[in-house]
C-alpha cells in the first residue's frame, strides 16, 4: 500500500513538472502534445478523471487571450478572406461524408458526426450535434478518438508541408483554419509557423466555428428532433470583445503582448492535457471503415483548400 502511494505521488509530480515545463518558451505546441502522449504511454495519467472538464475551459480562455493580439481591421480582413472557402468546404465535406457513409455502410449518426467534426471544428462540432442525433456513447468516443488522432498528425505535418511549399504567413494561416479539425491544433500549428499566420488562423477558425449554429439547425431538420437545444460557442463573443478592447482602448496595448504570451502558454498546456488523454487502448478501438472515411474527408478538405489558396 505504501509503495502504491509513493508511485502515485511520483506520477503526479512528473505530470505537474511536465505541465509547468509546457508553460515555458522551451516547449512548442507539437512537443507539448507529444509529451502528453508519451507520459500516458509510459506512466499513465494520474489526473485523467478530472482533466476533461478543464481542457475546453483552458482552451477557451487561451483563445480569448489571443484576441488581445489582434486589431479589428485584421480580424475583418481575415474573416472576409476565408468566408467563401469556409462555405464551400463545409458543404463539400458534409456532402462527401454522406456518400462515404453510404459506401462504407456506416451507421448514419457516426457518419454524420465524423463529417461535422471534419467540416467545422472537430470535437466542438461533434459535441454540438451529438445531443440532436443521439449517437451511442461508443460512436461519440470513436469519432473523438479519430478526430484527435488526425489533429495530432496535422500539428506536425502542416508546418512541415507549409515550409516545403514556401507558403506565406497568410496562406498558411488560412489553410490551417480550413484544413485542421480542432481549434487547439489549428492555433498550435499556426503559432509554430508565425505570428501573422496565428492571427489569421485564429480569426478564420473561430468564424468557422460559428457555423455550428446553422449546421445544428439543419441537423435538427434532418434527424427530425425539435426538442434538442443548440450549443452556442459563447466564448467567440468574448474573443471579439477582446479584439474590440485592443483596437479602441490603446492603453491596453501596454499589456497586450503579455496577455497573448500567456495565452500561447495556455494553449501549449491545453495540448499537453489533450495528449495525456489519448492512449494506445483508445487508438486500438478505432475501426477501419470509420478511420478510412475520416482520412478521405480530411485529405479532401486539406488538398482542396490548399490548391484553392495557392492558385
């Protein structure tokens, strides 16, 4: 019993030490994610039961903090630039997801949440439409596992591809916002590429996240469920408020760099937490057909948006 208590204490100390390390400039976003995953593989996550409730809150706080690094004209320009691409990509992915689901004979709820997660904003979109279409717990877990796995790959692959193709900061930021599922990985990849890419990626991705509302309404019509409530991403309003404060209250400019630096550190910590919730056991539960469906959707949105942006 005493040995078990000592082992648990050591695991907690290691976890906390790595978490604090991720708050320093020494650790980049991809490395933070990899550290979290390595931790859970070798010694497990001593805080796994309590961690999930903090991940989304920390991510939202970090996103709002990044708003203090933006001016209103920059945000409007980025949102306008990505509008057409956002609409086309969402419609294309949702349509393709429907046909792939039929081809691979996936359950309709699973096919739908995979499509919504790829088209809009990963886990947030899955969480938003799930109460409406009511997939099984296993289907939700499966979809989240696939999305987070592909997000992890994107966090490493996108910056490498961006440098290989000599994408500009604006091009890469827009590509990230459209091609990567989850907001955390979008911001993580963009921050590794550069500050300008980070500004564009954050703005376009959050504008994209607002499409949760119309997609949820359409989902209620498709699945004939009028009793479910739509989950509105209210934190995006606080992000916009942060941009307005930074634009019209110059006195805040003195603190804006410090706030955005803290927000980036918070993002790294979020990615460390996300990595520590993934496990080999979770990855083993991923079925072949759902994985192929998700990969085809991801390749389509990634390649299609990249070709559009370059040309």
